C-alpha cells in the first residue's frame, strides 16, 4: 500500500476506557503493516496524555495529539492535519469495538472501489437490557446497505477517507459544538464528485452505557438528529435558495410532527408499545427539524 494508513480516534475526558480501546486498535494495526494510530485529545488540558502513553506501552505506532480548541470539528480537523494530505484516514469512536478484521476489510473495499470514502455499519450493544419501549421504537436501529452501495452522507464513527481525494475539504467549525459537521463534510464531498461507498462487512460495535438507554436520553437524541438534519439542509443550500430550503425543512418537520403525533394516539388507543414509541421518535425528530429549520440548535458537545 503506497499511502500511509492512520486510524484516528478522538477522545474527551474518558481516560477509563482508553486502555481497552487502544488495545483493540493496536490489534487491528497488526493486520495492516505500516498502519499507525492517532489519538486526538480534545480536552482543554492534555488530560489523556498519561493514559494514552500507558496504554501504548512503548508502541511507537500509537501517536498522541492534543487539540485544545473545543468541539468535535476541530478535533477531526486536527486528525486530518496530523495524518497528512496523502494519507488514508480511518475514524472510529473511543467507545466502539471494531469487528475482527475491520481495518483490512475497509481498506480492501477502498482499494477495490477507488472511492473517496468508505463507511461501515455501527451496531449497538447494551451494558444493560434497555427498556422494551426503547427497543420497540427502534431508537438504536441504523440503516444498513449492500456492500458497494453509494451513499451521500456518513458519520465519522466508522469512516475511511482517502485524503488525496478529499483535498482541502475540512470539517466546519460552526458545527463543532452542535454536531453535524460530519454530515456537512460528507455531503459536500459527495456533491463535489467524491464517491462514498458502503462496506457492510466492516462493522463496529457501539457499547451503549446504562445512562444512554433511558427514555429521556433517546427522546433527546431523536430531537437532536432531526435538528441537525434540518440545520445542515439549510446550511448547504445556496445562499439565494436558503429561504426555500427553510420552508422545505419546515414542511418535512411538520409532516413528521403530525404523523408521529397521530401514531402516538394510535398506540394509546390500541395499547401498542411499538406504535407509541415509534410515533414518539418521529414526532420528536419533527420538532427538532422545525427548530433547525429556523436556526435554533442544540449544543450536543457543549462544554
């Protein structure tokens, strides 16, 4: 492989989980000769430095970088800068577990397709059995596709980027604390002709802690997803077309709000937990979309 490979993991005040995460990723590096790993610490102080050094245990393939600028977009951009313009960058979250041959599988898909980006599935696993209402609502179910399917948007929790094709594109700092910078990035990359393909054989497993498998948390998450979706839609519209983009996003939000509300009522009348939960998810996404359409957003990564 002629291009350097960097596995990039961002972290913020999570030293207790770094040792396990770094250990699993060092195992992935063993499968790809020459691959290296970058840990970007996004705390104001380099609080993860000692934990990374201890977990690396002298492995020079593990590199630490401190990015004090608050926000996930700044940390993502630091990863791209450290890797360099010729690198293949592979993002993974610090609370995820890669599947057995995750890294070589992503790289094989990239080599075979020549894509600018390759995205793999994220499968949720739970520290404790979630509320059946949450399961019925499909709050943690993510779409999957056949390998090779071209997608136009992706998150960075399981994403390969060919920096030679990415070029000067970077994550928008305006979305650093709210979330959504990865959506803006990948949609812009796709709109500019950079193909992003799906690789279904390279999943990572997201361990959902107990405090995130509650009704309160999943409701808030549903609203944040809708909020980010509308905000990105308006932001990416050409300046002269933004009023129309706001109206479209408003219409989409109203449809979800009304449809979700109707399904909640149906769930109550029929005693169906699935209808009630899925209606709640749809309704809250609609509310979030309405807020995002008119410039109100949630600071998911607020400090």
